[in-house]
C-alpha cells in the first residue's frame, strides 16, 4: 500500500485550546525578558521545553510559576499585540483557519492599568492580528478556579458586556483539584445567558467525575481536555450523544505527566466512542509543540489514517464559534485535502 503522506499542516482545521501567554514563541520570550531585564528561570531559557510533572500539586505549582514568569514579560500593549500576531502566524502555518485564544484578563490587569483596560488591550490586539493576518480569531475569557467564585462572576459579566468585541466563550482553568465546578455555576449561568459558550477545563488532572461536573453544573458545550472521560464508557456515550467536544491536547498531556507516552493519550477511545474532538496545543511555549504536531501525534502514535485525520479536523471546525461561511469554507478545504 502506498504510504499516506499528506501534510497535516495543509489540513484546514480550527484551534480551540490555546492559552494566551502559553502561545508565545520561545524566542519572543527571550527578547521580551531582555527588553525588561527579567531573569527567567533556567527551565524557560533552554533549547528544550522544561521538564514538568503536574500530576501532583508541587508539579502543578512549578508549571504555574513558569507560566507566571513568562507572563511577567508582557508589560505593554505592543507586547500583547506582538504575542497575538505571532500566535496567529504560527496557527496559519499549521493550517488553522480559525483560532479561539483563551485568557484570564485578571492576571494581565496589574501591568495594563486594570481589568477593563487589560481586556480592551487584548481584544484590540486580537482584532488587529486578525485583520493583518486574515485569520479569524475570537477570545474565550477564562476564570481561575483558584480564585473566589465572585471574581468569576465579575469576569462573566465583563465577558458578556464585551461579547460584540470578539468574546465567544467562557472557561474555567487552573488546578482541577481545587474548588468544585459547581462553585462557579452562577458565573457560567451569566455567561450562557449572555450567549457565550461554556468551555471549562475538566478531566485532565482529575478523573471522569470532573467531566461530569462540567456537564451537570456548568452545562458545558465543550470541555477543555476531557480525556479522562475515557475511563468511563457511560460518560463517553453521554458526551457523544450530546455532541460535547473535548479540546484534546496530547502533547500537553504527556508533558504534564497526565499520560506517560503519546500512545497512552486515549485518542482512539474517544474517537471510536463518537466523542467529537478538537485537538489543541494548550501552551506551546511550555510544551514545545504547536497545532499541527497534535495531528501528527494522532497519525504516528495512534495510526489515524488521512480520512480519520480529516474527520478530526471537521470536528474541530464544527465545534468552533466560527460563522457558518467560514465553517463551510474550512470543511470544503478538508475535503479538498483528502482528495488532493
Ligand atoms: Zn488549557
């Protein structure tokens, strides 16, 4: 049989799980650190991505500390603009036709003049990067589950207020072992009432119960990660029946020790169960690979055929908040990739 060798970077797809600072190019981080005289932890200055293991709280804390160090190099609106433009360029190079970037504006507020100015700087940057690169981009505002649920409510209201400036969804991130999803149900209610999609993290660091909580308490339309649902066949069926998409990030899972090896990420299990997936890079800055590499993992470690990779790409398109005309164009491009 002829070896299938279509380039996954040419496969049209969307990117629905990418964190703001985590999208930064390593070279940009070094330049910004230089610009501001920031001494970065050694783990961020090496040629290799840092060794992380977030399956215990200390490991997760270390991961967050590295993330914070990188974020501390984003100080001016021009840094934010550069970050977003480069994220768009990287996405385009990887075949993405639509990017939803995830951000908690609270953590940028101290350096950008407060919560609202920070959000406006971010939304402006997304709008101009989209205009300059031609890539459709939107924003998910994510609350931090390490903070008080009232903060999440404030953020949800803000996200709704700025919905017409490019915010399409509301998320919940950080250590799943802290707090309960239902503590944030009011915030998610506000977001959903305001027309935003619900896309909390779940089923990454903790098991299937955390995915169920996202469905039951936050009425999730998408789940950040969700891979641990693979441990519960009934939950898989529920996700499949409801058409809830899991934003699966294989390289991230391996880097953080959720799974030992790329072949352990349950891509096949979810796919065969009919659970829609949107592969994502999560934090390329820390995990060392971007969007197309996730599809490469599916091909190399899980024997996804080109037809199956095309189906993954279609699932990513359908789960996005892209307007129908963009979805149709991307889906057409997927078919063309497969035929070509
Ligand atoms: Zn994430």
